[in-house]
C-alpha cells in the first residue's frame, strides 16, 4: 500500500509515480492511496496501477493551530479505519509513506504490524518542537527510512538510527528533456536573441519566488533584453499566495517581461525556453527534482547554497551556488553568465553529462528494489 499527500506532478509526486511504476513492473501488487484526483492519479491509472481515494489527513503548516490539529486528528482517524479495512482485505504486507506530511501509514503499520517504509524528501527546521516530534515519530514508526540526499540524511540522522537510514538519490526518465523540445518563445512573443531566466516550483513561503523577483530586478538594472519566466501554482486552499505573487509582478517596472505561467505539464518545453535556470529556495531544498530536469535539458543551474543543491551542482562547472537573500551578490554571479553565452552553453553541457552519470533512473530503481525486496525476506 503506497500513500502520498497530493495528486499534483511536482518533484515528490514525480518520484512517487516512478517508484510505483518500478514496484509494479517488478512483480509487486501495488495499491496507491491518494486524497484527491489529479495529474498523479491520472498517470498511475494510465500505467494500470490501482488507485483508491481516501482523505489521508495530510499535515501542512496551515494546520498548526488548535482547530487545525483537531481537524487533522479526526481526518487521520477516519482514514485509519478505512485503510485498516482495505489492508486486511488485500493482505497488505508493506506500507510505503511518501513525504513527512503523510502520518496515517505510520499509525496503521504500528498497530497492525505491517512493514513500514518512509520516504523522506524534507528537511524540517522550524518549528523546532515539531521537528523533534517528527523525528521521534519516524524513529518509532518506520522500519526503513529512504532519504533523498546527504543533507536530508544528516538532518534525520539526529533523530533516527543509522541502520534505518538509506540514501537513495532521485533519478528520473530524462528522455523528455534530452530530446529536442519546442520552446515557448513564439507562444509568449519572446525574441529569439533574448536571454530567458526562469524558475519552476510550488508557490509557497520558502520556495523563493520573491527572491527570484529581487534577483530579476537587480539583473534588469544592468542588462537589456532579459525575460523572466515563473512556472508553478500553489497548494489547493493557498491560492492567495499565487495571487500575491501576481500582484508583486504587476508592481515591477519590467512587468511586461515577466511571465507567470502557473502550473504547466509541458516542463520540457518550458525548460527549452530558458537559457538559465534558477532555484532560489529560502530553506534547504532537500533534493529538487526540477534541478535534475533542468540539468538534463542542458541548462546551467543556479541555486541557493544549501540542501541538496550542494550535492547536485558543482560550482563553476555545472552551475553556480548563490547566497541566501543577497540579491545584488546573486545577480553579480548570474551576470557573469549573461555576459558570455558560450559559458552558458559550456556549463549546460557539463550539467547534462553530470546528471546522466550521477543521478540515473536505473540506479534509483535498483536501490528501491533492494530496499523493498530485502525487507520482504
């Protein structure tokens, strides 16, 4: 039984889809439980994987209050009852929980004695009390813990026994990004000779859209013919964050050269439009799948110097690390790339080579299978 907190197709959901496909193709009977319909559910069903819809009581920051926690307790308890019945009927042996936001799998496994594998994509720093609670819960309720980077392993290693932790770098199917894609310049009326700088990510308080705009403003002071591209929407119920981003774009003098496209399925085409990819996360981003996609698309990647990006990007060779919340300094680093398009091409080629060698889908699949099959013995 595989549990995941959303039905979008952002990073953690893409990895979930791949994991379900790998297990399904290698002889495991898979039942996926999602809280809602969406692109992820559609992708799973297209692969012939069974999907059931149960509200799982997903934990998000908006529930960190008395009424929110009461709501989550009730929804989680209701989910537990439904999953317990289904698990018994289907003779479930393993429960896989994807992300730290999914708690009901831990409860179900502990009470019913199922083998629980928890796949953690997060580095939880604040609130400290919640981080401590979460660490204790993972230690107590997981038989094996998959972590997506050394940064994530170090974080959870403060709470979880070393023998439970398994580092598995994400790997994805790079074919859509390697194959020549049609960009969006004609659709957006962006000149061919313009430099396009973009980012892709959920709109939230820490992903860095605000920082991206600050960097863009600094770059716009120094260079002509720059265009900026933002892709990503907000979680359901948090649409006001996207609306706020739209408002801040309207306040910029160069707003006619900023495109905020919201959610897009055609990420390979989006990346083909860009010359430089930026991921200016304000908190440590554990192991952003979108960086893998950008590197495979032959783009130099610029990311804040924290989290998984430090393991993914070799500074000066496949991209650059930039400081946190220092827009002038970040813009100066990116400006060196803008001045020399041959450097953009050189770093992009090195990025593609690195991602194919170090973060391949076959490596990911084999490590996942090892963890599941060894836990079945």
